[in-house]
C-alpha cells in the first residue's frame, strides 16, 4: 500500500570525457531524458526522473571500479552469478596505452595517469546495479529500465525481497 513512499529517485553517474564522441552523445541523451519527453517519440510522456551526476575527466576510484565491474555483465561463458566483468573490459585500445592492468587498483592508477586508458563514458545506475562502459546503446538500456519503472512495466527489485514472516 505504501510502496510508493519507499521508491527513491535513481542516482545516475556519468564519468565523462568530452574528447570521446560516445561520452558526449551519452551525456546529451541523459540530459534530454531529464528535460524532454521520454521516450522522445512519445511526446505525451513526461521526462524521466533521476539524479544525474556528471564527473568530468576524472576516472572512478578503485572502489568505484570494483562496484561498477560487479554491475557489468560478465563475458564468461559459465554465466555464474558471482562472477564479475574483467577490469580489462574498462580499458581502451588507445595507442598511448602500453599496459593492461588486471585489477581495479591497477586500472585506477593507469587512468589517473592517462585518461585515454579508459573507455568513455562509464555510466552507472547505483540504485539498480546497472552500468555500461563506452556504449551509447547501454545508456539507452539504462534509461529504458528507468522508464519501465516509471510506467509500472517493471517492479523495483526491492519489492521482490522477502520482508518478513508475512510476506
């Protein structure tokens, strides 16, 4: 009955680099979703509601990278739930990147020294455990999930957790 009171506005962060065309396109898409009808082709729809944090030219910390990696789909063929994506999946193929660290700490150190080391943007929905790296389509997927929650087409994951003896 009072489930709507528990629902919070999603927190979305974009680690943005203006030199990256996909980062610029993703930021424009996120801002448009906040200020114009979403989806754009349905003019009667309201804009999405989420808190947007733009972090410009600053890579995520090692702790943030660890969390982001747990939100990314694993490229492993075993599809085990406890597996996370590899830190290498965050690295770009830029010619100035000469090392390929395999830990979140190593990626954070490399990115602090060379912003070209990362794929940009890194977009994270902290509240729903979703992330995408270097991909505008992934940002569209995150926005679509927020739209489904807004329109009642998907239930918040919190509503599926047992609440006690009488659930």
